C-alpha cells in the first residue's frame, strides 16, 4: 500500500467542517478533530471515509457528529505546523496575549480562532453530552493508543477501546487542545493511530471513530457496515486495556542537535541507563526503567522521548474510591495547600511548606500539576462539572 502522504489533496478553510450529521435529539454530540498537526493526515482520510459511508448508507443515529479539520495551512504544506504548534496554544494566557513574531500574529492563531468559533457554536446550540476526539499519528511505529487527562469519565469512556491508555501528558505539554476542552468537564480522548506514513494508521483511526460512535450510543453496532472487521483491527495488540503514567520527558532545547537512536517502538520496555539518544553527540541514557514512549523521529517537535510506567489495578481502584468519597477536600487542610480564590478546581501548593506532599497523592485524587507561578505549584482537578465555554 502507498504511504499516507502520497495523496496531495488540498484543504480549504471554507471546508474546515468536513462533515456534520444530525440525528435524533436524544443522543450525544461528537466532535472529531483531524489534522491538528499538518503532517498527520491519516485521521483526515479516516474521517473522510467514515463521512462517505455515513452518507452513502444513510446511517441513522442519535445525536450529532461533526468532523473538523485542524491546521489547514500546515496540512496543505505537509508540515506539523507553520510557526507554532497548534496543539500548544490552548491556554487562557494565549487567548489574552496571543503569540506573535516580528511579522505579526503566528499563522496558527487564525486556525485557532476558526476552530474555536465552530466549537463554541456547537456547544451553544446542541444539547450534549459532548465527546471530543482528536486524531493524531506518531513519528515512530506504534500500536494505536489513547491519551487522556485522568478524569473518571475519560477513563470510563477510554476503557471501551482495547488499546493502551496514557495519563497525564498535560503535565509535560503546554496548552494541548484536549486539556483545554477537559477543563470544561467534557469527555476528551486523543487517539494516536500509528506511524504518520503507515496506511494502517488510516484503518486504525477509522476503527476508532466507528467504535467511539457505537460506545457513545450514537450509532447502533448493527448499523455500522462491516463492524466486525473494525473490531478485529484492535485484536492482538500489545498492552491492550492497560493504563500508563508518564514519568519522564526529555525536552529538546532550542538549537540542540537531538538524535534518537533508530529502531525504538512505542511502549517497548527499556532498562535504566539504556542508551536512547544523542544530544550534540553526547549519549542520553534512560533515567529509569519503564517503557519508551513517543521517541522523536522527525525534525519538528520539542519532546525527544517520554518514559512510561504501568499503573497498577490497585491504584486505579483506590483513586476511584478516593474521588467518589471526595477525600480531596482534606488536601486543602494541609499546611502549604490553599484553594485558589478564583477557581474552585485549583489548589495552590507551596512546595517549601508542603514538602512531604508528593505528586502521586495529587494524582490519586485526580489533580494534575498545571503551572508553576510565583514559586507555587498549581494543581488542577480533572473531574469536574460540565460547563459551556466562558
Ligand atoms: Zn499529533
């Protein structure tokens, strides 16, 4: 089969919404993003395939489905982004003070404004519940996997898919789209379909979309053409139904000459001190034992690689109990831990006072470290009530 980008199709901003389908009123609204990174076209082609099947077969469903293109300018140029990663600018600060270059606003700001206005219109006019799905691919060969912010509703929905699920990427990345969406309480899953150029990444993304439509109770299994073949796509994968936490990120500095050693596959087990990459010719050993994750085999990107640790079933269970019983209210009684007066979901932690408080305790209660401001750590709760955008 030919590589994914052999297709030189052009995309236009007028067709940013690739397709919208309106079913009966008693169902969810699903928003599917593809091409947030312009060199990741598998999700776009998978969306187009699903759209034409829904239209051809006139598939009936409950609720509504929208397919939305991401970085159209970068998709047409075949690059991850033009000036700034569109998946790193979804923070309130970026809306108040958008990133500029000497030539003016970055190209990605225009894409962001257009996406945001489409999303807002859908959120305001449709009843929900809302499911946000964001389709990506990776530069290294990989089994398909899901990334989520660790809220219980995200966990529950992602457990429908027999693929590995990775928590907590938002502690390492600044301003991804889905973290922003998650702060309004909506279900939001990132799906990585496989390597950028591997044609099976399109099939994986297509299978993910159909399964998501079925498990959100939007479409009945029996109405999906050849549903059993999509089910088979996820058979025989490594690490299925396993949850992983990110324990380490290798950040590439500007002007650093980073070279990943060839041949690493996502989720491959690695030993402590295993030689992973070279930085300006100096070897980079693995800081810990675990699984290699997202090793960088492309020019653009600031994440060299991540190291994962498998999350135990006991921890998953304990965190559900702790959150259901709302034990998190006790966290703010601890010296050095204060409620943010402006945001109910944020705890501000003075690391000098609350030194014994370790990150895993906050993770257990569903809090993730978001920013470090004025010598304080800000932890944001992932489980929250649904609200429409401000
Ligand atoms: Zn991506």
